[in-house]
C-alpha cells in the first residue's frame, strides 16, 4: 500500500429528476430537459422528439401499428 493513501467510501449523487405533476394521467406527454416523456403504468418513457413519444405511446396503448 502507498504510504499516506486512504480509501474513501463514495456514494452516487442523488438524482435531481423533476417529477411530472401528480395530476398527470397515463399517456400525457410532457417535456423535460429537452426530451419528451409520458407516464405509463407507474413508469416513464422518454424520447428525443415529440413525434417519437407519440408513436411510442400509440404502440404501448395498443392504438398503433407494429
């Protein structure tokens, strides 16, 4: 061991994630930090564009093709 060297316990930083408003229902698309998200069954799905979020929501909800 190197003389004077000590290890330090490190912790991951706490996330500073903004939660969508509580009244937001499943399927409501919102923008956060330049990305587009929607809540779905207790989780969040994120996309780079609003059109991609709309397509993803349609697919998950069973209203889309594919």
